[in-house]
């Protein structure tokens, strides 16, 4: 809220439809937030729980924070998408119908909720004075529906016709925005990547548009024959290398659809269909990134202005390396929370620790995990040093995966044979929670290893450096360290197990 208010206070607000929806959305959101403070009180929440009061509360919050900004986005970005503007006159009608309709529909719900009107019902007993507020809410819903219908009619009119520059990708900057998205675009990005030194570069440099179109900046055309972009340093934004980008494909769209299907099907407990969607998601993601990590004949290219940049880098200079590091940091934090839960439960209820910790898996488990980490670490030197290093690195990653899976199996069987069950005590719940999380990491490692081996079989994992291998080594070594922590903690504390 403070960020929104500061943005409005620091700028000069234009009186147009996007601004109306943004300011109106803030007002509606604040009203919903105030009732949220009310339901935050336990005594009051007990009174209005599962009534129309909470329905009114979350609709105020959702409509103010999501629906009205979405309308603002449609009106603001349509000239860039379609080259044609939605009607400002009709847009004002759309705004006021929705703004008035929200209050007419949901404001009386606070009253009917306090009167005991339950949610998720289609009728109610007569003689309880709920007819009038419910009738008013119904009228408000029809007012909002009229606003949405008017918007749909205007949107169909606008998007059914090709506007100015709709085919050529020339954005109509009707609201005089100062940021780079309002540069003229083609089928793929802008003509050249400009040097930006202000928050509103189009306002700061009146000739920026024509200089970009003339190719006077970085990557004035495709230097490699493929889609590409610049990777720059994080602090000074200095160009470091040219990154080859994936081309148009159906796989990312299908991956998104199957991901949505995976989670939505879980909500209705369609487990088989959800599992199928999960498998298809993984297949689509792997297909999408299949050709991302590849060497090209041009080792260096002129990125513009005589600046020669490499087309392939590995190690800490690569953004993929940093992505892998950040991923394992996040995964490590989640596992630390599982370890904290174990320690908290043991400190609060040591009487729940009923099974003596078995130590038969300590030596073989640690040996397997150490071998897994060592093999993953050795994969890169093998790839760089030997003439047939790609085959040796693939074998090392496969053996590392086998060691990880074997260590997890040894650890899990040790606890199971000791009689520990996840639903029998807090000890079992905490230990099997850590094992379950570690199992998901091992599953990800297995899929990663299969992906790398498949790329190696197709000749897509050449030496002396390979970004895919760099990222997977980090994930493999993290999985080995996490497995060692899951193996040691419940066997070290408590020593006696009881």
C-alpha cells in the first residue's frame, strides 16, 4: 500500500481509464483490508466465520488487488499488443459500473453476514430480515455484469480489427510512457539493445527510438543466426557474453497447461490423472530446454561497437551456475526447517522418542554419500582432461545417482526395520518428513541424471566445458550433503534414542 501511494504521490497522474481502475482498486482494497483487521480478532471471527461478512471481505480484497488492476492493464497495454486503443469513453462506463457494482453487491453483505446469513447456500429461512440486503447484493452483481459485458463488447471490437502497427509490431504509445516496452518491436524483441541510464529512457533521450531502429546499439542484428540476448554483470551491467535463447515452440505452453492440470486435479483427488499431468510436464520441460545448452561455431561475436563477446561461458560467469547455487540455497533452507522441526519436537516432547536410533546405516550410508559427492565433483575434471571425457563424465554422473539412491534406501530401510512408523509418534513423523523431502530431491537428481545421459547419448554434452554438467554437479553435491545431514541428525540426537 505504501509503495502504491508513494508511486502516485511522486508522479503526475493522468486522468484516463487505467488511472481510474488503479485508484479505484486501491480504495476497494483498503476497505477490504480494514475488514480483514476485524476478522483478525478471534472473538469477532468466531461470530462472522462462514457468513457473508467474510465473503464480502475477501471479494473486496481480491477485486481491489487483482480484478481492477487487470482491467487497468488491459486498457494500458492493448495499444502495444494490438496497435489500437480500447475506447476511453466506453472504458469510463466500464469503470463506474464495476466500481458502483462492487459496493452495491458486497457492502450489504457485511450487514447480512452480521445478521447470520451463512455462505455457500442458495436459500434461507423467511422472516429473518435478510431479503432486502440480499436483493441489493443481487442488483449489484447485475451492475458488475453489465460493466464486464460492456468491456467484452469493446474488447471484441478492438481485437477483431488489426490496428496501427498490429502486423509490424509498432507499439502505439498513447499514454506517453517513458520505458523501453514502448519501443517499436518486430517478431523478436527490439532492433538493437540500447544503453539505458535513467528510469524513463524514452523521456531522457528523444532520439532513442530511431537509434534503436537504426541498430546503433548492442546486437543490431542476429550475430549467430539464432535468437540471442546479452548477459551483463549484476553490479555495473557490463556485457559479459551472448546467450542463445530458445526459439518458438509448443513445449513451454504445454508444460504450463500440464502443470496447472497437475495441481487442479489434486484438488479433486484425481490422483492418476494428476500423476499423468506431472509426467507430461517433466517431458515438456525437458523438451523445451533440450537445445538450450549448445556450442556454436562462432566462439566470439561482435555484439556492437566493436565489442567482442564469447557465446559460451561456464562457471561463476554463467547465469546457469548462479541459478543452481540459488536453487540449492532455497532447498537447503527448506531442509533446515525440517531439521528445526525435529529438534523442536525433541526438545518439547522427548517422551515421544520411543525407538532407539539404529546405527547400522551410518557407515554404508556415509560411504555411499561420499562416493556420490566425489563422483559428481570429478565429472568436470574428467570432461576437461581426457579426450573421451564426455563418456567418463556421463559414467561418473550415473554412478553418483546410483550411490544417492542406494544411500536413501539404506537409511529408510534402517529406520523401517527398527520399527519406526511415521504415524506412530512425533519421532516417526519428524524423521520420515526429512526422508520424504530428501526423497523428492533424490528424485529430481535422478531425472537430472537421465536428462544429462540422454543429451550425452545424442552428442550434446561436449567438453571441455558444459553448463548442464556444471549445474547438475552442484545439485548432486548438495543432495549428498543433505542426505548426510538426514542420516546423522536423528542418530546423533539423542544418543540413546529414548
